C-alpha cells in the first residue's frame, strides 16, 4: 500500500518503537495519530512530526472506541494500524514472596494482548467499510510481539505469554480479514534501544548486546520502522510474524 496521504494509528506512539515508526511514516507523507496512555510523550512526538496525540489506554474498550473516533474526525478513517503499546515487567512465577499475584499476570495480558486485540478489532471494523485500493487491498495491521514469544526467559511468564498470544492472533486475523483485503502481520523484535532497555544499568546493557550474533548491538527504532514500512509496502507479506533480532536466541536467564 502506498503510504503517502494515508491516515495511520500508532499505539504506544509516545514510546521508542512507536515514535520511530511515527517519524518514518510522517516523513513518507502519512497523517499520523499517536495513541498512548502517556499523553505528554505522545504530544511531544506529535508536535515534532505534525501529527496528533490522543490519550488512550489500549486495554480499555471505551478508551479505544473514543480514540478511534477522535482520530477519524481529524484525519479520516485510518487504513493502517501499528500496535506498539506494551509493558514488560519481569517477575518469577514463584518468587521470594511466594506465588506471583494473579493481578500482576493479568495486567500484562490486559495491556499487551487484550490491548492489541482491542485496537485490531476496532481498526478492522473501520477499514472494512472503506473502498478498495490497488490489488483489492483495504488496509494493513502490524502488531508487536517479541522474541520472548518463542523463548521467554525466567521472569517473563506474563510477558512471554502475552506476546505468544499476539503471535497466535496474527494468522487468525489475517484469515478472517482476507476477504476484506486487510493484511495482518507481527514484528517480533529482539533487543532494541528504547526507554524499555536503556533504563537498565550499562553493564547489563553491554552483556545483553554481546549475546546478539550480528550486529552485536541493540536495534534502533528506525530499523523497526524500516520493517514496518516494508510490510506496508509489500502486499505479499501476510499472516506472518517476522523476527527482527540480529539472530539472537534468548537464553534461560
Ligand atoms: N525495546 C525492546 O527491546 C523490545 C523488544 C521486544 C518487544 N518490544 C515491544 O515493542 C513494543 C514497544 O516497546 P518500546 O521498547 O518502544 O517501549 P516503550 O516503553 O518505549 O514504549 C511503550 C509505549 O507504550 C505505552 N503504553 C503502555 N501501556 C499502555 C496502555 N495501556 N495504553 C496505551 N499505551 C500504553 C507507553 O506509555 C509507551 O509510550 C512493546 O510492545 C514491547 O513489548 C520491545
């Protein structure tokens, strides 16, 4: 799909990967709406790129509905959704204080999995109503899993399970939306230089980076954005989770 002139929704647009994608899509001529629970960060990126910031908790049904309505009223209906909102707290299933509280597990599933599904269902319902473009295409949806969907580490029970769910949803959504010309794909990043990782002590960052075969450094939001742009551009990419990870395979710890 040609990006120029399209209305785009980016959840987590105030964060690292979402902001990188917002910059790239705005440079390519898209009208970008940044949906984030951290409205301050979303506003500063929106101002930089000439987009709009909308406060939204992706895990909340009404908040998602309101956010899409606001975006639609300013930019028209979006054909492109990029799901980048997410949280990554680490906790053992049974730690020093006993079994993990169920609410801690639930919160990660709520934001990462249910939040992703919430926006997919709302965006897809809108896109289905739009006229087709070249190749009978109507829209493109990209979500963000993680390599932890496949080899989650100790402490990643909730995070890995949530990202495994995002991966599993991908082919199911792609199959259901195929007749409407909506493609659905997922990017599974390895280690990327965003506030999520850059908050760790430098020695931890260095030892993590050393585990990446090549290139032995964190990926950048611009590199994530390049893959997102390529998925949007290439109509044959559908129903797939693509690892973007420099060849890393996470170790147990
Ligand atoms: N950085 C990495 O190495 C890495 C690796 C694998 C996967 N990921 C995934 O990539 C995505 C983006 O991560 P990032 O590294 O840019 O992190 P980040 O913390 O920089 O950005 C995440 C953004 O999501 C927003 N957010 C959190 N909860 C929300 C909610 N309920 N509703 C709306 N917005 C919410 C935050 O405010 C933040 O702006 C996440 O889903 C993360 O799990 C990141």
